[in-house]
C-alpha cells in the first residue's frame, strides 16, 4: 500500500488502537478532539487513508469507515458484524435548521431489518419540529434508507457540506429548496451543488 504521511499514520494508529480496545471505529468528533482538528480536517485524513487502501467505507454502519481486512488480522473480535438484527443510532438529525452532525453515539436498538423493506438503513435521532406536518416529532428515530436518488415527495436526510437535516427537497435551477412541513418554519434555499442526498425516510420509531 502507498506509504502514509506522519499525520496519516498517527490517525491510522489511533483507529487501530480504538478497535483494539473493543470500541467501534472512532467518529469524526472523536478523531478531531483527539488530534485538535476541525471535523473537515479529520474527514480529509480519513479520505486520504481510504484512497491509499488502509480503510474502507462501510455505509450501513454508524461509523463511515472500518479498517481494511489485512489490517484487522491481529485485532480482537468485536461486534463489527452484529448487523443483522438491529441498527446503530446516529445523533442527531435536526428537523429544523441544519446543524453540524453525524457525530455517532454508542446507542443501538433492535428492530427487524425487513420491517423497513431492506437495504442499508440507519436510525437517526430527530431534533426539532420542522417536520411535524408529517407526524415527525422531536426525539423520534428516523429510519433512513441509504440512497442517492429521490422522488418528488420523499422526506430525505440531506447533507449540506458538514451539516445534515431532514426535509423535502425541491430543485429550482441551480438552487435547492429545503422544505419543512411545519408552516412555522421557513423554506431554506442553498446552492444545489452543496446538497447531497444521504437517503430517504422509510419509517419512524417512537418511544411512548
């Protein structure tokens, strides 16, 4: 594999040490805090490690990355593979103004994957009431099916650079409008090329 720079090696060693301690792959927040980075810098170094073949993306997990197979031979067996019965929980997705998120929790809950129609599904905690017109409330867990495309009326998890939000999406030329379903919240307009579809809402889990 391509040699690493000094800082890339340090980030890589930190991920290995974290896994060796029996913990999940560290989040962007954890890497940034450990090295004193901004989140964007932590993501940059992870992308460099991915490009050089040291880690790979695992989109169905809360963490976006795991070590490549060759790097895990001497690590203890954890719950990397406890995937089929439940979901990891990502915190938090604002149903309001976008905020810096995709900072992973250690929470996990068990629900049948088939209940939500299969595919790569993550659970994301909702914050705010901007989607209350769709009966989506603060504190709900939005079940998001990972996909890049969307139909007109889909409720979507959207990434705007290092922010995510739960909204409907309307494209108007080179602009993208983020549409709340609560009339007390304003429509937000952003450049269309800044918006990435993470996936669409396929269900809501609510504790009563």
